[in-house]
C-alpha cells in the first residue's frame, strides 16, 4: 500500500474527503518527522513506537569490488511494533 492508497482507505473509513484526509496524513508524517529530528520518542499505544537511534560506525564491503569501506556513524529512525499489533498480524490469515 502506498500513500495514495492509504489516503483513499482512511477517507473511506472516516467518511472524510480525500483532500482533508491527505492533509491529516501529511500532518501526521510531518509531526513524527519533526519530533524524531529533536530526538523525541513517539509512542502510539496499541500500534507501536517511533524513535531515533544512533547507528555506530562500522566497516562494510563494496559489493562490486569486495574492498573494505568505512561507514560513518549515523542517526536512523526506528519503529517498534506493539505487542497488540504483533498479535493481530500473527492471527491474520
């Protein structure tokens, strides 16, 4: 499912226009992104949590040449699904 399909599905479920739903989805993404930039954790009970984590520097390999390369440390977003979400997905057929 892509963003357009998500907007359509949410609009149908909420009886909102796709235009208004698109604004809500974009606002959600903007708020999550802004808070992750600040290092804040977003916890959505029953769904999961988003947080910024530091990935340590490491040595990798160039897949074309096999030569070792240094990969710098970086901050990356991380999503952790809640137990409720995990259980719901497990039960789905």
